C-alpha cells in the first residue's frame, strides 16, 4: 500500500533479528549438501511446507536444526552477507543482529570461526554502502545459567564485537529470575542489556526482566497489554519494545494480524518498534512486517513515522551516531 511504499524509501533501523532466522531455504539446502548434513527436506517447497508452527517450541526445533548446517567461516560469511543485502535493498541503514554462539557448540564450531565469517561480510557492507551494524551476544535460556556464563567468558576476547547481550529461546519454563548472575556479569563488562520477555511468557516476566536483570529494552513484550500498571511504567520510561508482528502471528501469539495490539501500544505512548525476528521462517523481512500493519490494522502514515523514529530512539547507539543515520 501507499504507506509501505513511502516507508520503503525511508531510512530505518531493525533491532530484533536472529541471524540464524535469516537462513533461507535455498542457502540452507546448499550448505546441508556442502557438509553432508541430512535434513528431512529435499526441496525449497518441502522446507517451506514444514514451516507451519503451532507455538514457539515447534519453531525452535526447526530453527536449531536449520542452524546445524552452519560449520565454517564461509558459511557464516554468506549468512551475514544475505541479510545485509536485505538491509541495503530495504533501506535498513542500522541493524542490531542477535548472534547465538551456543547454537553452534554441538557441531564443534568455535566463536572465533563464527565472527571471522561475520566480520568479512560486515566490513564489505560498511565499505560498500555505509551499512551500520551492531551485534548482540544472545544466550539460550533453555540451557543452564552456568553454561551461559561460560559462553560470556569465552566471548571476553571478542568483547569489542558486541554492543549488548540478549536472552532468547523457550520462554515459558525459563524465567528471567534464572539469569541474574549472567546479567550482573554482563553489566560489569559494559554490555547494554536486552532480553526476550512477554512473547509467550506472562507480563510478570517483563516486570522481572526490568527489575531483576536491569534490561534497557524488551524483545517482543506484547503481553504487556494485559497489565495496565506495566503499560503505564513502560510508557513513562520510554522503555523500548522490539515487536515482531509476522512472528507473533506465525507462532500463534495472535490468531491473525487483525488481533495484534501493536498500534494500541504505540497510541498509548510506548516506544514500540517493528522488526522481522526470523524472516526466513515467518514469511517476510522488515517491510513486509510494516505492510501487514498497513493491510490488516490500517496503520496511518503518522503511526508509521513514529514506529521508524522509535527504532532509532531504541537503538544501542550514541546520540551523535543516531543523528547521522536518521
Ligand atoms: N523467541 C524466542 N527465541 C527465539 C525467537 C523468538 O521469537 N526467535 C529465535 N529465537
Ligand atoms: Zn526473537
């Protein structure tokens, strides 16, 4: 529609993107063949037919299976290059990308190999078209906190590669309260702090991420709509939510896009942003997420502009850097 067309040419930021979630079917099949990894699919059509999820866990099972084809620095280079090419095409001038090194440990892939590939692609995009990129060191909450702390320490030699830490994977049985030492240790090291909360988990998990982990941003956070007191606090503090509309519908957080409350959150003064989460799995990049809001929620031009402005306000960048990009 016209609002999405107008947004296409506007500089935007994307703050909630799992790099493994950007691995598209053709690349997935190519890398599986390269490394002799056997998958339950043999064609792009079969891969995409399997991406029919009933909840977060049913997605995570296929997401970790997909990521298991990533083995060497060239694989990570191609993965990052593919996503940064989307940024160029969609005018996403700044992106903050979640990297989850614990995902690659079962395959014996070291963080140094991962970052060698990513660094090459990021350097090309920076010199190629001035792409701005931040990496978020994201931990898997279905694993014990002790293993997360080991990864935090293993990342110390690469501290300068990351702007922040995050917390992803299965939410319901793995509350923020379990990761207080991890977040305290990351804060000591000077990382900015964000965490997934209030996607499938209750609003109390958003409250606990703020109070117990001291996060500066919440990933998803859509279930804040159930708690009036929390909504007022998030609005008063301009505490950003990185909302992912297509993800929420594909993972059955909402029955369909017409049920999504993102524009209600925006109208109540919260600093909400639009993001694609795992675009290869949820059927769209950033602009397709905006397009769904225009089609199904009648997003206005004014609302669209606020959402884009919020994405820069919420970025883990210095104010001078924000002014240069916006
Ligand atoms: N939620 C939790 N963990 C994830 C997600 C998500 O939406 N995407 C990738 N890992
Ligand atoms: Zn996510």
